[in-house]
């Protein structure tokens, strides 16, 4: 059994440890007390961890000698007002992929000039909103979008015309494959995102014909959860064929450790490699954008659950009070996670950590090792700070969990738990 005072692996938030009583401590807060105060399931996020990682990206750009690097947080990884506000304060940009994400980012205090809009199916209304605010950049994905923008800027709808030009990038699929899950690989030629290398010339020409749009450069996102740096280099090398542009956006995708066996590149090494590749292939003086999502938030957050039942048949089934309504990644991508009982780390009972939902596939961790799990135990799954809260849903009428920020021993609620009334209040009868 792990002993008191032990620092935990890199899967846990920075500074997480077992306290004198042998209980998991996050941002100086005792996990058992958090569970008691806020209930479970709950997302717990260590604020200083978010800040440290945000600063690491910015500092790494400086250390690599890049004067014009923008770190653009991909808000789809996790978006609530408190978290977005923190990244806005740290000077990051933010990328949004819908009108709703735009609303969240503006409400959190991001200036419009530091926002970038993505999406392969942007509606007229979403584009109208983007133009009205004159976002820093719109990333154009397809020909229909170019037409739609031309219509709006041409005043066809009495909106969007006039004012300064709208800066845009054009998204290309560089035909580089990263070694990652098919569902989060985006850089291959047959992708639903962006223009192919053979189509981009036409797209560039069409955008340049539209008064009111200013083509600033090219965007490419190879894929997500990449644990090697080589695909980023290859993408930059591919993009160089397209010519000289004032701005290059190399997307996100730096992988994170979901389990202790995974060792992703350090933020510094990733930024160093991307800056190096940009310098080598894309020119010394262009502005460079990178769009980290999970690498800013995944390991800053954990989920706390309470064990409701323990059943023994072929396996030992430890069923908790959440599951695929608060973490879809195991079901969507077969993603692996770890689990521990917060006050008895390091157990060796092989068990399946199952959720409470009416699906056999509702399994959070297939191969957990827990210390003699019993009903009432509080269990932690680390590395749920990205695509957990963001993908949460109400399957089986389960209210979505709260988000709690911890720092220096203080805990504060930043998203409240949904109530049963929240489940019915939109219904019209
Ligand atoms: C998802 C996405 C990101 C962020 O991906 P992570 O794996 O979370 O870093 C960045 N850019 C684009 C265009 C994306 O779709």
C-alpha cells in the first residue's frame, strides 16, 4: 500500500499527493472532504495546474525564440466560465467550434481579437455572429462557407458588411497520419475536415476574390493524442509546398498520459519541435499559432465517484454513481484510465470499474486494481479534465456533475450540479 506523503504519478494533477492520513489531496484539498461537501460524482480541477501548463506553453515559445507565437486553447476540451476566464487571464487565445462555444468564450472575457472560429458545418447564424464580433480569425473549411461569407459580407442580409476586413485562415488536410485512434485522426486525405492539398489552390483564389476577407494563412490539425513529435514536423514540411503566408496554424494534438505507462512529450519539447519545424519549413517571420486542448486540461482534473455496489461473478464488478454520462471516452475510443480508492491507494484486487447506466458497455476502467472495494468508498479516476465535462450528457436522466476548482487548500464550486428540475425545465407540455 502507498504511504502517507507520497507524491503521485504524472497522471494526477501537479502537486497531488497522499496526505498524512493517507488520503488523496488535490490542490491542497482532501478528496474525502471534497466528496462529503460537494457530493459525487464530481469533477475536481486543480487551478494551479491549469495555470502552470498555460504558462509552460507561453514560456516555451519565448524560450524557443519565437516572437510571434499564439497559444490558442481548443475550448472543446473543457469549457466553463471559470476555466476560460483563467486562460484568458493567462493571455491565451481561444478556439471555438460553434455559436455556443463563442458565447461561452465571450462571456468568460476573451476579447474577440483573441478568438478563432472552427467548424466544418458553420451555420449562417454562426458566421454572422463571428463577423459581427470580427473575431481574430475564422478558419474556412469548405467552399459553401466561402459563399456564405461572401453573401454576408456583400450585405445580402443587411449584416456583416462594412468595417475592417475579417481575417481568415484556410484549413487543409496535410495528408499526414499520426499514430492515434481513427476517430480522432483528422490529417488524412479522406477527412471530413478542411480542403485536400489538391483543392487548396482553388480555395485560396476564391477567398482572395472576396472583398472584406483577408487571407492570413493556412491551418492544419493532424489529429489528437499524438505521443510523438514527428507528425508535427511532417505536417509543417507538407504545408511548405503551399507558399509563403503571414500566419500558420499547426493545430493541437499533443497527447497526455491517461495512465502512468504513457509518457507524452513535455510541453517544452513539443513547442520547441513545432517552432523548429516552422522555422525550418515555413519561414522565420510568420506568426505561428498552436491549438492545445487536452494537454492544457486533461491531467489538471480528476473525477470522484462513490461505490454503490460490489458484485462478484467471473469478475469483480465495482459499480459507481456515474459512468458514460460523465466520461464517454472509454466507450467512444476504448480509452484506458486508472482508478484508486482515495484513502486506500495501491490495492491489488483486480476489478472492473463499471458505471450506473443501462448499457453493458458502460465500463469506466476494465482493469482496475483496488484495495478491497466496498460500498461507500470514494474512487478517483485521474486525467478526466479534458473531454469529460465537455462531453457529459443526461443519459438515464442522470444530472451532470459539478465542477470544483481547488487551490491552496480552498475549494470552490464553478459549475453547480444539475438538479432533477434541470432535467424537466425545457420540456413543453
Ligand atoms: C480538437 C482540436 C484541437 C485540440 O485537440 P487536443 O487533442 O485536445 O489538443 C485543436 N484544433 C482543432 C482544429 C481541433 O479539432
